[in-house]
C-alpha cells in the first residue's frame, strides 16, 4: 500500500472515527505491511473485531500479557473470532539469550510445569453427585437407602445384624445413566471412585489377569473410602456359554474370592458393577455376599427427560424460548445418551448459525426441534429383549422391576 492511499484512508477515518469497518480495514493493512506500532495506535475501542487486531499488534510488539488480555476480551465478546494459531502464539514465552555472542530470541511453548505432572499422577476426584443425574428419583432413593446409608453407618447396621458388604449390580438399557449413577454414588459418599475397565484387567499371559485383579482390590483397600466400580461386568462374569476363553474361569474364581473376602471384612470399600446384559451374567455372581443387590436403572420418564435436558443445556449459551417440557413430551423412548446426542446436534446447528451470522447465536428451541429429526430413540430394542427374559427366565424374581416398568408404561 502506498502512502497516498494510506493518507486518504486515514483522512477518511479522521472524518468518521466511528466507522468500525474502515478502522479494522486500515489496521489490518498496517499489520500486513509490518507497521505494528501505527496499527496499535489506531486499534482503539472495545469492539471484539478491533480487540483481536490489537492482540495481533501487541503480540508483534512483544507485549504478550497485554496481547493475551486483548485476545481473551475479543473472544469473550465474539466467540467466532477464536483463532487457535494466534492463541498458541500468545501462550508462548519469549526467552532472550544474550550473555555472550549474538542476541538470540527463542519462543518456547512448553507449559508442562510441575503442577501439571502432579495432576496427571493424581487425577482430581470428579465431583459428580446426584444433582448431576436427572430424574431416576426412585433409583436414587434406593441407592441412598441400600448403598450409601449402610456404607456410612456400618456400626449401626452391624448392631442390627444387617449384613454390610457385598456388591450392587446396576442394570438397564444402554445410555440411561448406570455409569453416571455409579460416579455420583461415589460423590455422594465422598469416596474415591476407582473405575475398572475389564479390558484393562484381561491379559493374555497366564496368571497376569488374576494378579492385576488382586492388585486392584488391594488398591481399593488402601484408599478407603472408595467405590470400586466394574463397568460392563459381563466381560468378566459371562456365563460359560457366552465366553470364548476357557482360561477366564480362573479369573472368575479369583474375583469371587476377592469379593467373599470383602463380605467378611467390609472395610469402607463399596463394590458396584454395571451391565446392560444382566442375563449373560453367571448366577454364581448373584449369591449372597456377592452381587446380591440388583437395581434396575430404567429409561428416563417424561419429567426425568426434562430435567436431563436442563442438566445437559446448563452452561451452554441458550435462548430463553427453550421449552424442555415440550421436548420431553416428544422424546419418549430416548435414553439419557440419546438426549445428550440431541443437545450436541442442536449445539452443532447453533455453531453453524453463529459462523454464518458472524456472532454468537445461542441454542434455541428451533435448533432442538430440528435436531429431533436426526436422532432416533434407542431403548425399545433393549426393553423387548428384557421383556422376554423377564417373562421366561425370571429366576427369583430378578427382573420384577423390568416387568413393573413395562406394565406401567403399557398403560400410558
Ligand atoms: N439421568 C441422567 N442424567 C443426566 N445425564 C444422563 C442421564 N442418563 C444418561 N445421561 C447422559 O448419557 C450419557 C451416558 O450415560 P451412561 O454412560 O451413564 O450410560 P450407561 O447406562 O452406563 O450406558 P452403557 O450401558 O452404554 O454403559 C452420560 O454421559 C450422560 O451425559
Ligand atoms: Mg456405562
């Protein structure tokens, strides 16, 4: 750009200093031409579009702290201005080496400090509580009465010769909050949550899986109070007809004897397991002292869906017109995970609209209704299977809760 053009533009800006487009155009031209100081001088005002250019100018002039502040203010004002490359550059620190020899400027982006390493080694306990679980009031009450209370007052229960210890199995259709409930239970008891993925335990070498399993139980004993959670337990506790490897029977005995050990000496460790194929679990796991308490985690009913939607929308930019009750009425058969999917899809649509509009467009009712067309409910298939087991293989009434649920919802 030649000086004549620049002077003409500057004169135009002097005549109408409030012309934001003109101001940003000139600042951009100056920045692109390497004229950082004059650019900074003109980049005044608190509009996000100007602030982001101010950040670029300040960065070029090596004032990282001020540049970062301007960048953050700009993105707060208009999130579509987010620029990850610029942000990464602003996070660097500049080190100047000029002790001897030529001056050397080094940009370093190494922000792994000691606290980060600590965080990796001791992951912060995620404070999930019942407040984060929408609906499921009956299940929460059951957990309160049958799990948390005996866990918190073992002496009282012992006095009345109520057996503490043993494990609880949560079962129900996929995506309806079993894992979430287990986390929340740990949060409610202020206990450490130890989540065990069975795949991590299984090992091809003979004896390795048993050793790992024992180490896990030992770790739980050493970190009381703790909730030891076995997600998707059927991978371990599968009936022989369902498991392929014959070697797993050793692992099963190891698991059962660890559990029996806990039954004798309930030491502040709660054992929870979850499965969405409870009928594939060996009945040996259901004996007294083992997973003798079984809780059905049903698909969310209408009020539960409304509160799950509220939880999922919290903390996102949302419009005032969202009617979660109306959405709950239109999402029969949706699991919590389906609802999460719905909200995510609506968020995608709002982001697309934001980019199109060049400014933040919050998630509105129309985005959610539009997303309804894309998401299909997933619980009915599970319920059909479960009904067959409940009708024809309901040993000891273990699926009575499923039958109750189906009867209640058939009436509606
Ligand atoms: N009651 C609920 N309240 C709030 N969010 C829920 C609820 N149920 C499910 N969700 C949402 O759905 C996601 C999946 O739930 P979760 O992982 O607990 O399901 P699950 O029953 O363990 O499923 P799976 O059988 O597939 O393991 C959660 O991350 C959560 O965001
Ligand atoms: Mg799960």
